[in-house]
C-alpha cells in the first residue's frame, strides 16, 4: 500500500473500532467497507480488512458474515496479489464477492490522488 494512502486506510479502521465500541454497529460496518475499498488492491491490507470483518461477525454473532468472511479471508489477498479484484466491492457477505461496485466519490478521489492505481468509475 502506498505510504500516502495508509493514513486514510487506518482512519477507516480506527473509526470502525471507535463506532463499534459505542455500539454503532452500522456505522462501524460502513467504515470496514470503506477500508476494504481502499485496501483491496494490496494483499496484506485486503486480508487484514477481511480479518476485521470476520471479527465483526463473531462479535455481533452474525453467522452469515462469519461464514461469508472465511473464504474471502482465504483468497482475498491472493486475488489482490494477482491483480484480479472487483473494484469498489465492499467486501461483506451481503454482496457477491466478485461483483464490481461503484466507488464512493470521496474514496475515488483519495485513491486517484494517493495511489499508483488509475481507476475510472
């Protein structure tokens, strides 16, 4: 992950933790999805977000998320490594794992400004 992109990625993860602690689970999940979008092209970051999503599923006793995150955790980083990712996919078990999705405008600007990836949305 480019150094310039890391603070944005970390901010989303921190916000996910902070809002989870306050029991604002929907907001927490949204931050994990945003971290997924930012980290998806980078194998370690991508796998780490899926780990955090699995933890979220365990803590909230969401069986669908737990079951859905296990294969994503196992192959997400590999797909990033070979450059075969569905851009914009939010990473949760509530969306098909190979479905590209529209990247939110603010994240698109961050990605275009702070990474080497050229993305058109």
